[in-house]
C-alpha cells in the first residue's frame, strides 16, 4: 500500500462509487475514517488511506470501526466508517446506542449491500437500520450522487446531531462514472464537552434522551418532504408512475424514459406526503426497490395504493431486463420473445484457490481424513468447500467456526460420537470475531481442533494488512500479534499449540491426526503467507516427466490450477475394479514451485523444470 | 436520446479484463462522452468469471447492458465468449481470443470444455472474429501483452478512430513503464492485423 500521495485537484474524474465517497469524505474535512475490509465496500478506505490530512485505519472489526468514528465525533471531529452489509450487523450494538446519544462532529456510516450477492454469504437490506435506529438514510444512484450525497450526509448529520447512513450497493460501489469533484475544507473540532447526561448511557441518563430520537426523526421527515434529494420527473406516459431509489432509478429511467418517476435520495424517513401527491397524478404506482418491500409496505400502511413485490422479484438486482417484462405484465400486455440468442450452457467457473496457495495443503490434508466435521469461516479458505477437496462443512458469519464447532461438540449424539470436530479460520477473521469463540471453547472445555490459517493478509478482499502482519493501513510497521502466545493466553495449553508449514504435508497430517485424537482444545497455526501479497517469493517451478506419470491423479486432488489433465484412461485392476486414470502436465509458467503436488506423486514424476527464461502467465499474477 | 454504444468485455479473473475496459473507458472520456463502466468482480482474482460492461454516449443512465444489447463483445477466453453470447445484439460482433483457460472443475472430469466454442457461436448466427491473442502476445515476448492485443483487435470496430484507443493504451504504459510502450504499440497493431486478416479469410 503506497503512503499518502498528493491528492489530485478538483476536476472531472472517472470514479467508482467507492472512489467518489472517499473523495467526498476527504473534501468534507473528515479527521478520522475507519473500516474493516469487505466486498463491495473495501476500496473506500483503500483510497482514503492515500489522502493526507486525516487518520485512516483498518479496524479489527466493523463494531470497533464504528466506535472509533463515534469517539472522533464526540470530540467534535467529522468522522466516517465504512462496512459491507453484514458488517453493520456486527456494528449494530454501537449504532443502537449511538442513536440515543446522538453525535457531535458529523458522522457518516457508509454501508454497502451486496445486492446480487457477488461475494457475500447473504443478501440483506441495510435500509432497515435507518428505521430501526431512527437515523436518516441517503441512497445515491451513481458515482456523482455518491459524491454529492456524502457531502450532504455530513451536513445533515451536524444539523440533526445524528449519525447518517449512506446506503450503497455493489452496483454503486463498483460502477465507474464521470464525477465533478471539489477541494477539501478544514473543519476544526470543537473539543470534548464532559456531560454524563449526554454520553454516559446508564438508564437514568438514557431514558430522558429517548424522546430526542423521535423529535429528531420528525425534523428529518419534514426535511425529506422538502429536500431536493427527493424529486419528481414528470413523464408523458402516466399509466405507471415509478417510485425508486439507488441504482434502480437509473434502470427505471433507462427502461421507461417517458414514465413519471419519484426519486428518493433522502429515503428515510420516507416523504410519505410527497409520495401521496405523486400517486394522485398517475394511474398506478409501482415501487421499484431491491430486496425487501420496505417502502412499499410503508406506503401501503399510509394508505397509498401501490404495486411492488407482487410483480417484481424479491431477490437480486432489478436491471432493465428484469423490469421490462414485469411492467408489461402489470399493464396486461404480452411479453415478446427475446430476439437475441438464448443463453448457452457452459461449465461453471467458480473462483478457485491460487497456484501455490498455502490453503491447498490444508484442504488436501483435510480431504484425506475420515470422520471429521469441519466447521468453516469466511475468507478465501471458504473455497475449501468446493472441488476437489469438499473439506469444509459450514460457513455462517465472521468467526462462527469457533462457536459452531463447540456447539457441534457439545450437542452431538450417537450418530456423531466417533467424529472429530475441526474448525478452520483465517488470521484476520480470527482477530475480527474468532478470538472470543476460541475463549469460549477453552473456558467450556470443548474438544475442538482449530486450524488457524495465518497467511498474513486479508486475502479475499485483496491482501490488506491486519494486526497479524505488523503493518498498518499505510504499510508502516506497528505492533504485531503473536498468534501462539495469543492462543495460549486464551487458555489453550502450550503443548496443544503447533506452528507449522502447510507446504509440508506429512507434518500437517501428523499434527492433525494427533490433535484430533486428544480430547481437549488444540490450535494448529499454519504460517505460509498469501501468494498474492507483495513480499511473496516464487521458487523454481515444476514439470511432469510424461513417461513416468502413471495417471494416478493424486496431484489433481491437491486442487492447484497449474495442474492440467492432458489425457484420461481407464484400467481394470486384478481385483476386477475399474480405475480412472488422469495423466497430467504442469503449466510451468504459472507454477511457483511450492512443491505440494510433488508429495503425493507416487512415481516421482514431478521434477524441477529446467531453468528457462520465465514467462509469467496472465493468470493468477498480481499487478 | 442519442445512440449509446454497449461493449461487453469477458474473460477469466487475472486476465486483465477490467484494465482493458478501463482503457476503453479512458478513450471514450477523452472524446467527451458520458461513460459508465460496471463489473461483477467480487472474487475475480480467484480465476472466476469476469464480465465488464462499458456504455458510452451523450448521457448514460443504467450502467448495465441488457441481454441482446451489446454492440461489441471482446472475449478474452473462448468458453467465456460462448457463455455470454446471449448478451450480443443479433447484428453485433464478437472478437474472441481462441486461447483457452481450462478450470479445475474440467481437469477433475466433472464438466467438459466445449469442443469448439467459436464454431458454436457462429452456428448461432453470430458474427465472430477469432484469433490466438495469447500466442501473439507470447511471440511478442510477454503473455501479459494479451490484453493490448485484444484492444488492438477491437480498435477498428469503435465509433471513434483507432488512434484514440491506441493513445489511451500507450498513455497508460507511458507513465508507469516507459520501456513497455514499444511492445504495447506492436501488440496493439498485431491485434488490429489479426482481426483484419481473419475477417478477410472469413469473407
């Protein structure tokens, strides 16, 4: 990660929604910005970390990020935190009391919903948090709006003394558009004012503050009715009037250029009276909102007749090709057959682990073990659930591998009594929310073998630093967690903690076999770094000696994408059993010489490639 | 509303699909077009499917290209081009790298790689120009020039002069790696010639 750079001057820029939010946070004079990486929100803090004049950090989890932002707001500084949708679940404990205290310096929470689920474990609608916490929600429809609404959110936060949620979706975060930007304005913090009735939320202080949430909400509602962020587009075709917010506004405008539209920018609290007046000007109202029928339900409760999820899907994005047939059906028109060629059936191409990924050794070993239940977690290593390993049995939420493993251990009956319970978790996920689960395992005498995969990176989101790397968001040296000592401090016996190299399969296999036999908590820490981080050093690559390959296919089971099957065959063994053969080659230009595939190769057919001028493969090479 | 140009770029994570689309976007912006670019790329660096949508014109609203609306498809990998065939307009054009990236699920014998994706696309009535961009790039000394070859290939199919795109490619490398400017210029021209030659052979 480069250190801070000179920030480009105000200009017409081509920015993603994430870039645009970052730019506006910087321009707003923000002093503190914190986040935990999570697709699709990650780039906001990555971009901000290169700007000068503010403190930026990767926090250990979203709750801490939000609390860091709140602390900065308490001293009067403008503050910002960013997270993906599931991150706000983690941070919600802070949010639900922050709404009682209110804020001092403007505080903006950017939350990115993964509508369409490109890289998440669920699809949820963060607009609900606005209703639940009684805080305003702003919903930009493209990069230019993301920029403008971020600036507006700080103003609104300071007017209302309330945190403000900036709700993004994947189709805002990762879409680039042209944005006119401005310059940074410095805002000097007013200073912390000691006032226990304001900041110490014991019942006696909190109870008198509760009405302030609702008074504030009433002010926000009046503001929403008058806000230029909520506007109407008069259309000539009044058969259907659309009510919409966020990226669906652009889809509606594209698909129905002549239709009247009510566009919500400040969407919570909803401007119901303006919507009622809009509804009176059209024949039928259709609410176009992704995932939940939230606004639709509120409008119906207010007595405004409308359609919504009765004609539109509840799942996924509402792009023009989804909207058009639904609207035709609503109008009672026939839906024409498409003129384009039909979608073709092609093999699936799921994401894979990288060439020489240290997780390959872990999952190859786990796939060779019998009678294990493998409780999984969130990160690149979730891919262990896929082929060829099929060696991960659960994936729920950050850190869940610990608690679910303990629950399996304690809850199992006769059907599982001979099984071993293994939990797999990555370094960053462990520090995010896994440590507490391990503490619960040791405290409650669980019989769980924990595999802590320390690849010194938040791999799936692009290799960000974390407390285990000893570097901060700028790549500068800082305190570094010692995982073995940490696990010992959490109550794991010293002799039950092993730090080993996941490229050494026999060592890994032996440690796993022995530790799963012992009926107490143990932790096996693997110590190879992610191959995508900048410090990774490739070794001499391998090749297959064709005449020695017997087609046993053991190397294919490792799951490395550099191994390709060149020819298949079948043989009938003396026992009469038919066996499939897979003869292989190694894509030497992609191989980085980890040696994992060499170890299960019985005929020793995998040897070092002759040192030739290395041609780097397009695949799996980080820029 | 004036005509919007829709370009779909598809391939496999790590091939440079997003960078190539970014350069196309820069070329369109340099001419004053409104431009939007979107992709689904959450786990793309892990060898998964990557598609990038580029739309430009006077005013672009939705960033997404609907099925049957792409004027041009740039396929960085054969099977991926076939996978996204339905995105092309019936009169659209596909420029396809005939090179293949075989995924682990095929190596494991769980699925088959299509025998001839390009012929399958032509059989659907689509106009396809196919050439081996990966080999051309290796001949030029570095397989990573593959995405410049692909950009060269599309340069004469855009609603603006090929030189605008070439300048955008070279500007990008000129600032970062000046030593790569000449190699990229050659790769760009090789891509242009590959399509011109292939189009001639097909007619």
